C-alpha cells in the first residue's frame, strides 16, 4: 500500500461552495482530470447536504507539487457560488483566505471576517456566456487561471468531457471558463506568493479517482459477478458503477426491493457459484443481519460493502462516521467466523476489495469491507492499479456422486461445489445440519459442526492484512487508527513533527493483527483516533488484548477530521504542541 | 423417470400423520419425474415452517434458507445458473406473511421459477396461531376471540400484479395437483401455485372434507389468458376454483433480460473477469 506523503507540501487549497444542483460535482471531476493532466497532484473531497436542490455544499480541492491525500481546514481561496456559506466552512476562513464571489453577498455574510474579498459574480458571468448553469465552469476557469493552465489542455478536456452534451455545450462551457480564467490570472500572483507549485513530472502511471470507483473496480477485479442492493447513501455509488458496467463485465446487477432481499439474493447467488456482494450503509446492513448469519451457517462466501454514515437510525444521511465497527463485528446471531477489512487509502480500496472476494471464497465466510462517506467521496491521484497483481483464486470443485457439502475436515473448510457441477447433490441449510446439509437435532453433531466452522478462524489468521506502521521503531507515543482516517492522520503527524510519536494503522479489524500487543506494550502512551463517540476500536483492542487505551481522540460531528485538528489534538495529548 | 429417484432413504419425516404435505410431496415427485427432471437438475429452495422442511424429505439439490426469503434465494440461484430447475417452496406464513415484500417483487421481476405455497391457513410449526390466510372469525390459541384481519388473497394479488402464471391446487387430489405443478414447472416465467393443504393438528375448520366441499376445478370454458375472468374467479369467496387460473401475455424472464446470457449461456461460476477489459477501465482514469 502506498503511504501518505511525509513532506509538508506547499499546496493550494481551494474550496468551492454553492447550492446543490449547481453542478459542483461535475466540475470537480473535470478539475481533477485537467489539473492532473497539467502535472499537478490533486485531492478533492465533497461534503454535501441531504437534498437534491439548494442548501449549500462545499468541495475542497488541493493542488500540489507533491502528493496530497488529506483533508485540511486551511482555505487559501474560497469560491462562493451562491449565498449561504455554512458554519463548517465559515469557521475555516482566516485572514489569509482570499474569498471570491458576489461582493454584496460576501460583505453581508463575512462582515466579521477580515479575509480579503474579490468581487466576481459567477452567475452574471455565466449568464453572459449563455446561462447560469455555467457558473461552475467560471469557477473552474478561476482555478485554471490562477495556475495558468495551458489552454489547449483545457480545450481538449472540455471537448472530451462534455462531448456527449453537444458542441454548443462545449462552446458555452469554454466561454464561461475563459471568463473565470482571466480573473484567475489577475489574482494569481497574490494567491501563489508563498506556494511552491511547480508542476510535477512524476504523475506518469497515475490515475485519479474517488474511493467509490476504486472499491467498485476492486469488486470487478475480484471477479464479482452478482450484486443486488437497495440504494442508500453513501453506498449507492458502487451499485450504480457495477450496474453501468454489467454488460461489459458479465455482472448480474439488480436494484432489489429491500436489504433483506439483497443479502438473501447474494447468499443464493453464491450457493449457485456466483461471486456475490451487497453494498449498503448502517441502516440497510442492520436489516441484513439475519442474512449475514445465514451466510455464516451455510458457509457461503459473500462480500458486504458497508459504507458508514452517522447513526443511530437515519442519522445524517450524507455525512461521515466510523461508528459501525461494532455493528460489523457483532451483526448476525449465533457464532461464526467473519473477516472485516477497512481500506486506508483509495489504492487500498481497490486491492482490499479484490482480496475480499478471494478471502470469502477461500474460507467460505462473509467478508465485510468497511468504508465511509468521506472515503467514498474523496478523490486523489494514485499509482495505476495493477489488475494482474495477486491473481484471483477459485475454489469451487466438481461434486462426485458421494459429495457432501459439509464434509468435516481438519481446517474446517469443506470442498465447495455448486448445483449443476458434477454428479453430486449440493445441499445447504440454515438449520444446524449434517455433512449433507440436512437439518438434524443431534447434540454431538451440533458440537462438531460448530467446531468445524470456528476452526476456519485459525486458517483465516494465516492470511491477515498487515497494518501500516509509520515512524521510528523506538517510539514513546503510538497513534492507533483504522479506516479512512489514515492520510489525514499522516499529514497531522507531519505537521506535529514529533519524532517520539509513531503511527499504527489497522486495515483488518477482524481477526485483529496478532502482533498488535507487541506494539501496544512498547508505547508509553497509546492514543487511539476514531471517527465515533465511544472509541469502538479501543473497546475491541481491550477485549482482544486486555490492553486499556486511555487516550482517545474522537470525532462524531459528521465530518472527517482535518490534518490540523489531528496535529492540534495530538499535540495536547502528547504534551508537545504542533506548529499550528 | 420413476418418481422414486427423489426418495431419500432412512429418514424420519417430521410432518404429522395425515398432514396434507405428504400428498403435495408425492405430487411434486410425480410431476418432476414425468417431466424427466432429475434430482441433479433441480434445486428445491425453501424457507421456514412445515412446508420449508420439504427438501429434507426428498433427494435433489436444496437450499433451505430463512423465513420468508426463499424467493430471493431462488431468484438469485436461477439467474446465476439458468440451466437449473428452481422450485421455491414455502407455507402461507412464509410466503404471504414474512415474505410478503419478496413475493410482490418477485412477481414483478419474473424469474423462471416455480413457487409452491402449501397453504393450510394456519401456523403449524409455531403451534396454531393465525396465518395471513386464516379466515376471519376463526379462534386460535392466540386470536382467542377470533381472527379480525382480512385474509390475504394471493391469487388476486398475483393476477393484479400480472404474474405470468397463477394456479391453485388442493393437496388431497394428488394426480390433479401433479398435473398443475407440471404446467407450472414447464411454464417460462414466475409460476405461483397456491396449494390448499389441510392441517390436521391445528386447523379444524379447513379440513380435507371442507376443501373437497368448497373447491371445484375450472374447465375449458375458462380462458386463463382472460385477466378479468381470472380476477373474477380469484375474488370468489364462497367456493374456490382450482386449476390454472391465469397466464399473462408472454413475458421475458429476469434471466432473459440479463445481458450476460445474450451470447453466452455459461453459468456465473464458470466465468472469470477479463484483465484486459479491466486494465482498459483502470486506464480511463489516467
């Protein structure tokens, strides 16, 4: 897995805010592509309200000469497309922030801020170019102007990006973009004064994408050929992606009536030999509990993409959190082995999702991949995925005439066949069952079958995904974390610049890494950083290792940590201030 | 083919003596044998309840899943390997209660599966509570003053939803039921067969005699393609018509809609991702 940058890059942080429906999402995808093509490392992350039109959403775009992978509070340039800057953006405006927008709006909303204001009515400029829908193109133009991006790159990009919408759309977008471009040139010197933004030459062999697409492609790479799911933010992107590639990649992709049907379809498909998955968020996954237990007793491989958002219940539909670790660990009644993975980076999202399908198949257990809204809606550039790395392994065998689906074996793993492959009969049952899969109420058999299923746990621990360790081996403080926070914590640690603090980031939560106690015992202080209110990883670590982590940095407001926040909060915990 | 190929040796069948399910099992084996569908060709998919135990009492592939979800299992099994003959079995509680949403949407999705519902109008396995099809007024161990809810009319629901095949049978008539099941299995698309089945332990109202007295077979004067006529039959609540009540216009099945079988009939378990296509897709993010 590629590690996050260890050099503090003097990058440019631009935040674009505006109403839902103003096409910010489209412009971000375009910006990422065009800036990368111009030799810049790019990062973009969206936060948005649960509404189709209106409100006020924001996107942070970081442009760097070095790699940028994390969310920061710092805003160098704030582009205000419509009134109503929300508090989470407002509090990040500093005297160093240059705010661009309609001056009446800015003066009214920023009356108590001493940020520098630049008058630019995006809507008026857009109307001049052909309609207010092009306001986003004016905004993109400002960014391109600041960086003086070559016009021919932009023209080419606009052409390919908006090609399907017709020549007129391309032309009007270009006009709008040029209006922004000239304004961007005017402020460029001021904005770039303390930046080091020489375009990089090391972007060859990179791709730029968000976590959602990375996870989806990981599923394709893992041989996924069946998905049935019910739309739910922030998990829907994976379903949409696989559905839109269903024809090309031989996938059954069905929008199903509810999550209960989703998991039961996935288990049924897997029984027949498909590599199946579901994608959902906490509320949907709660409905899948019984189905997960079914996969457990049937020893049927299934992959669950659990995209976390804040709960309980509906919670905050479009926001982020890491509070479903317990749900993923304990969902499903009865006792059965499971595997829990949590990608740390976008690249990891691809490779771990691919691995999830192979692990599920090999051990005949459910595998849950835990992501979250922040992870799924965050873009940056990564090394191009190697689709041939770690060939898929397939384990389905032909059933002989005496085939028994639940043959007791030393490893606990029974050779798995599927109906229609060979002469044998393939039976699976939700009840406790005998080797043929028939329901039995035999207490000795029950014990043997429980033991057989649980023996697989031992095999699973032979193939654990290793944690990432950063920093010196001789450390005083150890930061422990999991999931999407990895790049943010890395940058926070770079800002803190404390040689006594090292970082251990877990990518597999179940089973836990066996070396974990060795790290914990070495530390004077262990500080656990999690996106939840109760410290769920801390509880898990205590339960599995007996180690009581006393220092916690938690966040449950619905937004990702920022690098500065990590630095500051770690600084006060480790008694060494950051440089903020 | 002889129906005995479906017999499982040395098993203890858990149904009560005299249960209508024995007769349905006999009809099912007979129909599959007469259609020359071997145990290796067929997957019996079931849920929970006395009907859900069926696959443990016959020889064939089987998937005995959760309560109310076997239509989801069966749909997925069929689309993952369309060569398999998929028969989904459950009782009235399983299909019309717990699995109501799955029933509704499986009808819409129209997989080429057969859905046999052993409808005894009572909960057997949990010992005698009302089911979704119990008659209003019937007193049970739980509905002590009598059932107040309107019974589910599965035939009317299925016809209203334009299910591709809707039939009703009576467990007491083994040969007639076998003929109806044969038609359902041979039918391309989702086929619902609601089978009246006496529960000798808990339903003292809807007995063999009651069903005999209150049912009749439709004859050739009924055209199953006539949806309005079928719907009128479905709404009859004094005596109940048996036979194939409705067939929709020919519809594409869920599997046929799926693009992956357009040019290639291999089941999913024989397919592998194409690394070249995948590399090209990854490359599109450069």
